[in-house]
C-alpha cells in the first residue's frame, strides 16, 4: 500500500497523473491542458499537431523491430466533469485537485477526480516519454469536450492520422473490453416565464433536495438512483394539491450527462402555511428515504427560510407548465436490451434545471443503442413541448459504436489477457456515449476500449484503484508488444 502521493509518483504514470491533476481542465476549458501537451511534445522532440478545437495529436516512431506492425492510435480525452461538494470553495478554473490516498484508492478531496481522462493522458505521456517500451508507430490523440458535446472528436481531421487500430483509454472496469456504445443527443426544453406580483403577507422558503449519489447518466442510470430535479417536481406537485403557493425560482443539477444530486425551489407562501410546509417536507423526507433506501440512502428533503429577495413570482400558468414538465418528462431507463442482459437500451436524463430572466431551461441527455428509440423519446418531448406551448431543440448528436462480429485487435486483446492473467476478459457494451462511435465512423478503424477500475465517476466521491491502474498499464504494454504478430 502507498501512504503518500509522493511515494506513488515514483511510477511514471502516476507522476503524470499528478501533473495533470494540477492543470484546470473542465470540459470546454481545456486550453491550459492542450498547451501543456504541446509543450511536452516539443520538449521530447516529437511531432505534434494542435487543431482549432484544441485537440492534440502526438506521433512517436516505432521501436526497432516494430516498423512494419500496424500503426496504433492511443486515444483519450483531456477534459473532466468538474463536480464538488456544495460547501467546498474549490475553484476548478485555477485550483489543483487535492489528491489523497485511502488504501488502494486515489481520491480528490471533495471534488471529482477526472480519473478516466487523467489515466488516459498519464498512460499516453508515459508511453511517449519512455525509451525502453517496445511499440509500433504510435499516434496519441487527446480530444476536448468529451464530457459535454464531444466536439473535439467531431472536429478531428482523419487525414492527420494513419493508424488502422484504435485503443481508447476510456473504460471504467479493469478486466473488461468495451466493444460497443450508445448514441445520443442533447435536448434543451425551454418554458417561457410570465411573471406576477407576489401576494401580500407571504414569505419566501427554499425547498432543497440533496444527499443523492448522482453519477454519469450512461453508467449509473441503471442503478435506480434518484434524480433531484424529478424528485423536486414531485414535491412541488404534491404541495400544490394541498395549499396555495407561488413559485419564484428553480435550480438543479450540474451537467446534462450527470444524474443531478441536488435541486432547489424557492416558493412564496402565506405565513399561516409555514407549519404546513414544514409538515409536508418532513413527510417527503421520510417517503424518499424509504423509496431510495438501497440506491440513495443519504437522500434528504428540507425547507428553510430563503435569503432570496424580490416581489416577482412565476404566473400560475407558468408554474403549472413547469410542474407538468417535471411530472411527464421522460426520465431514467426507458427500455432494456433483449440481446445483452443488464444493458440499458434507451434512457433520458433530466440533468440540469435553470431559471433565466425569461425562461426555464430543462437540459436533457437522451441515449440509445437503437436510433428509432432515441427518436421516440425525442418525439415524446416534442409533443410535451407543444402541449405546454414551450419549445425543445436538439443538438450535439453523436452516433452509436456498433459491435462488429470479427475483430483482430479484439481477438488479440482476449488472447493476451488469458495468457497473462489466466482469466477471460469480458466483452462489454455500454449505455454511455463515447467518442469511439464518432471516431470509428469517421476514420474506419478497428477499435477496443480499456481502462482501470474507477468508482463513482464524475462525483465528489470518485476514486481510482491504484493496483488496477498499474495492472491495466501492464496489459496495454503487452498489447503493444504483441502488435508485430498481427
């Protein structure tokens, strides 16, 4: 076991993981990370390309004896989902992640760790840095905005790469080989706001839902975790059936592709209803704790006197539209695969809820491995928008990565794992949308995706197995070593 980060960084991969963790790299804000990679390439006298999307491609010639082996593209992304606990003052725009070790696990204190992209970059830099690792011609491709729009992968110019095999470092479970993924699209559901004046003799109260685990909506949607935005809609609907109030403000979630852990509504109520609202919230706290006993045991609902000011409130019509949208918006798992046991086939995640000056934005991510089912969920949203005299637009669509029955690189990876560890590697299809779908379609390459054990990804409790990271590194090196047998 390791007792300090300094001790751990004697391994080159963790040396680079530590370096990467000091550089701000929230999705859409990867400039510093991109420039660091360019500087690294120049320092090591390697050919480097930085495109307008801030993607970076670094090329390294084959070692002796591997000149005629297939060129391999090592792929990862450089951005991360920036999540933190509510009371944490961490500034992702400038503060380094505060790494800590607990047993075999590496954490970032009270923030997400960015482990999947961090490991991909660390593996890539350790390969590029090494003078002794046997390998074919390498093309390291590190993309931007993977966690949001996948814009980096979409803007990669395939003419810049010659590789015929792509090894992506984007999986989250060691001993598995990711071989296909879902496609998806972002849906922005906009409800216009009409305002009224706040009733006299009313006070403002905040209703807050929190304590949820959240997680990436591709990997965690099947776990039955609570969606704070949807739960808040249930609470607001129930309250509206039993006493009058006016809705002032709504906010929930952090990213469209992350199951929201927290949501909050500000309401205006008559003073005489203060005991009633406390009673209702207490009952809802009990109800949700029972409902989510296994999936989200720390869930809570609370109400407190609000610090918000002002006399403008949503009109009754606007409030009804918002609650109706939260009640009928497709959410969570919509269908399961009949071919792959346990695989989600289609889903929607109502990831964020924002109040702007003239509208409320409900941002969703629809996912499906079957395009017609993705379209069906989109149609449901279009119908709901028409009924509510609202609007929904779709953007940032990405394709599925289909499973191919035959694959030489997949067969090689399976053979190596069996020979090295005397275990069978597991072929896995994921409900998450990953860049392999875009890259395989664009570049016509054979692809596999590997990675170490990562837990609670994209949340402040995210952690990375140190031993699994080292084992997966050995596995990657063995794959590269055997490439001249293909």
